[in-house]
C-alpha cells in the first residue's frame, strides 16, 4: 500500500506593512532573494560584526550578502527564514540610519504602496530617508528644528536662505548642489532604472565566474612570498650589522606588503575557506604586524556597505584630524562608534590646514591602528560565540607574540642605544605611510552625498569609489588597492584577477551609463588634496561667519 506524500507546508507570504511592523517591534528583518530573514539570534555571532547587519535591516540585502559571503554562509542563512515576499521590494531606511517604523495590527486595512514614488516622498510604510544634510540622528528622532528643515522641505526653498553671514546655511546650499549634481550625473533612482542596473550587475557577476576570475592564482602568492622573505631577510641582516634605520625601513616595507595579503584573507580571497583564510590573516596581521584582523573586519564590512557615508562609514570618520564633508562641522553622531564626533576646538584649529597636514598625519597612522586593535580585543567587541569565538584568543596570543619579538627581542635586546631604538621604531612605522594614503585615496575625493535607500548597491559603490591607473609592473606596490571600484563590486575576487576584471567592469559602466572614476596615482592624490583644501576653506569661512555673528550679538547687547 503506497504511503501518501505529506504536502509541503505553505510558506508565509509577508506584506510590506507586516515586515515594517516586525521592525517596529524591534526585530531585525532583512530580505535576501525574496526570503524574509529574522536574524536577531545571529547578531552577536556574526564574524563581521553586528553593525553590518544593522545597516541591512528593512532592505533587500541580496547583492550585499552575495558580494561579502561565501556560498556556504549564504546557505546557512536559511535557518533564519520565516517567510517570503512577493514582487519587487522597496527598501526602508534602516533604524540605525534614522528610519522610523509603524507597528502592525492584525486586520488593519493596509495602504497601497506606491512603488514608484520619488525618494523625497516615501511610500506608505516606508521610513523617511534621512536628510542628505543630516536632519536626523542615528536613532531616527528629529535633532532640532533648524534652517536646514526649512529650506530642505522643497528645492525652491534653498534659494531662500537669505542670511549671507549664516555660514552653515551657505555650506548646506553647497551640499544641495552636490546632491543635485549626483542626481544629474548618475542613473535615475526610479525602480525600473535601478532594477536594470542590478540585473546587469548580476549578469556581469555570472560572466566573471564563468571566466574563473574568482579562482585564486596561487602562483602569484608564490611570488609574493618570495618578496616577503627577501624584505624580512634584508631587515634581519641590517639589524645584525647595526644598520638600524635601514633595518627599520625594510621591516616597514614588509608590513606594507603583508597588509595586502591580510586584506585578501579578510575577504576570503585566498582559499575561500572562512577558517583557513581567517587563520592566515591572524598569523600575518597579529603575529607579524601587531594589528587585529577582527577589528579590521568589523570596521571594513561596514565600510563596504555604507561607503562614504559621513554618519556611518568609519573609514572616513577622522575628526578632529580630517573632514571630507562640511557635515562633520555639525558634530554628527557616528552610528559605528556610537558617539558624537565633536567638532571641537582641536578640530576647528586643524581642519582649515588639513590639506597640508594630510601626508604628515598619515605618516604616523600605524600607531592609531594599534590603539583600535587593542581596544577591540580588550573590550571583546568581536563575537564571543559562534564560528568566530576563537578569533579573539588567537589574536591576543598574536599580540603577545608580536610585542615579545618586536618590543623585547628586537627593540630592547638587539638595539643597544636609545637613539637607535627610536630611529628603528619611527622609520619602520613611517615607511608604511603609502599604505594609509592608498586606503584613503579611492574614497576621500568621491561623493559623500546620501541619495536614499532606493539607490542600488552597484551604483552606490561606483559613485563613492575610484580606481587608480598604474602600469602592470607596479601592481605589487598597490597590492590590489588600485582596483577599489572593482573590489567594492566584487570584494571576494582575488586581487591578482582584478586587472582582468577591470575591463569588464568598464564595459558594464559604459552600458548602464555610470561614470567610471579612474585617475593616475598623482592625479588621484591631487583630487584628495583638493577635496581636503575645499573643506578646509569651508571650515575657515564658517569660523569667520560665526565670529561675525558673535560680534554682532555683542554689539546688539551693548557689549
């Protein structure tokens, strides 16, 4: 007698209002391939940190998930599946970015969503996109009613900012003009246009896989290993001979080169195995370089999702030393650091001169990375359970090992004089300056405008990232960081394949009419300096306006 097959359970189909209600109740809901995932249990276990997930709440995270996760990790996400959605999903603004959500009541009559409404007029059920000139804080509450609210309510009202001495009003008008320029320069944010961008982006991903550009070129790493060995040997020999400055220079060059492989491992671009690549990254970064891979992952994953967002991207939040947007003058709250980035007296003194201080400050950037690494490990900011539970302890062991060989064996035991130790320390760290310039080069001069939740992942990456043009023989110096636009589109692609992929990405950009930013190394640095100089001059103008207003106030009050 044949046994009747059990019918498959009917999967729940959630409406947009129901998803909004879940988020209003404090649940972490993301959409991946039409699947509704409730990821609250995963937040504290996610190897890339919880902040990256928070920026995807209420959004279709399909492209971000595929770009940053292995196939195995994507399969494991199904354990958090609670249902599905039908049709095209229009993104909410996540709560961490200021989104507001309404509770859902069963039996409530749902409003019809206008999927094609403009970003200035969100559909019912959508959270209000944050003002591109920062009119909400990270909790979503209105900070205060200001002149920004008055003239941001309609484009025509920008022209009505009548107080010529109100410095921030003038600066906000500049930002509005930059946003308008982005809207004119890049494809429309309407649903059909963005869907076409995403469709062709995914087709390009399939082509890249078909051409095996996700396969690691291990022979290239054999060459890299020879270079690393040579630099390490030169450093040790010079140390033995008492040439401490030269020894430090070779060690700095070794650190500079090793970071590129750590970057590859952090994106699972070497073996494509999470545990193996993580171990490679920890051995190089912590044991040899004294830096934390866990801190870098937590920081870097958020950077890849909210690239160049002043409120959210930690890679451009460098107050009081640098500001690449006047929005930092308003003492914004960083959602990553969970604190106010105060535009204080130190910042007001330094920012007007930041174009001149840029390279000198970067020269000492490695010391800042130590501080971030120690803070991350001491405070236990990484996951303490789940697949990455052991990372922290291996990293701490790596830190002990690093400071033993570098601090005790080399600095204390091998160098007899205080002057020699200081020279070795400073030169080894200052030689790594080009790396810090390379990291900032691809983003500091690009757009920092917020165009709202309707902008697709590939368009945002190309709008906020530039590539650096260099001859192939110089690729070892840049370590793949010269292909940042390609890397941001396909971050798990091994760096030795990025040059081949660049031509296909350029064809893609030409097809979808997105400008592909490509500068020479010198011109790229000029663009960064020009941006820093522009914002520095804005800071000086603001200070002058504020002094003028203060003086007028004193006169009016009889002082």
